[in-house]
C-alpha cells in the first residue's frame, strides 16, 4: 500500500518539480517549530536554518504579503525590509494571517508552494552555507537545498535586510534522540 504524502508536503514537492528540482523531505516524530529546534533535529548550524517569516502591508485588494527568508540567528530589520519592498506600513503577520496567505501553519511555512503568489526576499547571510534547511509545509518536516537553488525556487530578491545576533553562533549539535527522522519523501 503506498504511503500518503501530507498535502503541504505535496505542494512543496510539486512546486519544486515544476522548476526541475527533486526534493527529499525529512519528517520528524516531534515538531521542530523554532530554528534552534530544527537545527538540533538535523545536526546543522543555526545559521543554516531558513526562517520563513510573513509580513503584511495594507493593499487595495487586502493585505499584501512579503515572505522573508531569514538565517536562523538573524532578526528582520522591519524598516529596511519595508524600504526594500516599497511597502509603507509593513508589519509582522499574525499567525492566522500567515497561515491564510501561505496555506501553511506557522512553524512549518515553506518558502514556496503557497496558495497564492507571495513576494519573497532572502537574507544574504544564507549564502554563506553550501546547504540550508527549510520547512516543508508542516512543523515536523524539512528539506535541504543549496541557497542558490532556494533563491531560484522562490524567485527571491537577495538583500541585506536582517541583523545578525550579538553572540557568536553556537556549534551544531548532533540529532537528538526522539527527534530522528521517521520518513523520507
């Protein structure tokens, strides 16, 4: 009997396939809702984890969404992001708004495969790594790709709109027991 693929994961896989990219989604027993949890789950550096953060600004046809792909330890400088995308009044979306605009739950928002087109900007710091990890449509699933592939899949504009942490990045930790992958799609 074939295994059923989660609908959010299917949207991510299909969106990547339309651009000629085959992804392998790793799923976990427990959700990895934060960048730190995801980094521990896959044994990566925090900076390799892509946070998909949704921002909105008032628009004529309802809120206009911007998805910021941000390196794990970094924070979005809202004023810089607003200027970059030319949207005055830009603010962080509520969890409900983020889910409605992307079709994915908070903690599992994938960088692409959204229900409707979303403008995407990408933190230049992600380019420091050969591979980055991003949510795959649910809080317990991720995939890995080179940053250039992520940029292509999302049609992102790469720009410096994020601020790094004050403290140096902690070393990667190995996979935590109980957080091991349970399925590869």
